[in-house]
C-alpha cells in the first residue's frame, strides 16, 4: 500500500496532536500526584492536575482548529487575518 504525500502529512499531524494531548494530560496528572505526596493533600492536587491537563489538551485542539481555519485548500498558511488583501 503506497501512501501519497497528503495522507502522510495528515497521519503525521494526527499522531503529533495525539501525542501532545496525551503528554499534556499525563504530565499534569504526574505533577498532581507528586504534589499530593509532597503536601499530603490527596487527591486535591491530582484532581487539579487532571483539570489543568484537560484544559491544556483543549487549548491544543483549539490552536489546531485555528491553524486549520487559517489554512487554505492549497496548504498555504496565512500569517494574519488580513492576508486576503
């Protein structure tokens, strides 16, 4: 099975976003657990870490959507919203 350039680009983008989201959530969960153990506040910091991780993942998805919206059909990225001039 031969994949064209557009498909490979899409697969790379999807895997990069996936790793970013999982990494963000995992990082903040680990920070929360570490803080809970250090401060003895179980499970407060863990819950805060989960929430921060989810917000961070949402931010990643929002940025991806914003970049996608600014990208035209030919794959050209617009640097600002007035690029149509």
